[in-house]
C-alpha cells in the first residue's frame, strides 16, 4: 500500500470524494475510502491481437450433449440400481441439445461412429434460443 502521508495534496474535487467510515471491527481506527481513477487503455492494432486470437482458436472447450431429462421422487432415486431404467421426457425423433457451458448453441441427432456415440449437427441456434431453452 502506498504511504498516504507522503502523497501529494489532492485537488479540491478529489478531496470531496474522500470519505471516512466508522470502524466496523471495534478496534477504534477509522477506514479511509477514496475513489480511484484509471487511465484509458490505448487502442490496440489488429495485427497485435491476431497472434493472441490464435491461442484461443487452438483451445479445447467442453461441449455437453443433453439427450433428455426427467424428474423422479427421492424415494424412487434411492431405489435405483443396476438394470433400473429411467424414461426421459424427450421423444426419440426430437434432436438433442448441444451446450457450451450454459448456452445452447446447436441441435443434433445421435449417431454411431466406429462403435462410439456421435452427433450430427442439424441446426446452429442463436443466443436467443439458449434463453428460451433455459426457461422451457
């Protein structure tokens, strides 16, 4: 922390923004609160940011595929075990939803590739669809 005793005198406009608050911990010392002004960041050129964008383009991000959902009582949850079947609310012909974090970005159909599940993108959805999906 900078030493405020040796700091240069502030302009009257800045001094009006200083406040002293009563102690909150009972130690008897007041806390001084001041506003802070930051300088504006310089405008960057497009060429300098291009290399930084390449780092982002090579990053792996997790995608979540939501096949369906259901709700069951806790009593039924506690009875689940190997061989139990949970019926999902989504019909088989309805596309699955793809999410980046909490934002839906696409709809797809489930397929099998080399004995592994995969999805075939059917539609890329906009930002408005993720808000509607979260509500419905």
